[in-house]
C-alpha cells in the first residue's frame, strides 16, 4: 500500500475487516470536516476503543445507558494523556464519531438481515 492510498498512518495488516470498513465509512462521511480529517486512523480507532471501554463500565447498571458527552470527552482525553496519545478533539467531533460508528453498526445489522 502506498502513501497516497493510506495517508492516515496504518498498515493494512494492522486492521481487521471491521476497522477497515468503519474507517472508510467515517472518512467518507467526514470528508468535509477538517478537524476530523486531520485525525489519524489510529487515533479514531483508539477513541472507539475508549468508547467501548467506557460504556462497558456502565453496562449492567441500567438497561439503557445514557452517556453525557462531556463526561466521555473528559474520560477520553484523560485516558489518551495517560497512554501518551496526542489526541485533540472537540466534544462535538467526538459525538459525531460515535454516532457514525453506531450508524455503521446498524447498517451491518441490516445487511445481515437481508
């Protein structure tokens, strides 16, 4: 894979099919949002991992879990700093990324139903 095909700093063998498809979907949906296009693929995947970790901590307490965007944003930035990840993202962009992942997951479920 050459630099032009992979400008976001990940090796193809580092990604599974879900990550590849998710990143392609996110990149298409956010092509016009400069603050997101500047993020590396690895940063986006890291944020998704943090989201999963964060929501797993809340699971079991209630059937439907409501997450305050600011709380997750604070958690993500604190975790990134602890992991020495240099990520800068607004609450709004983070919410958009989570919404896009959920939209992507729903589209996968719909494809499975067909």
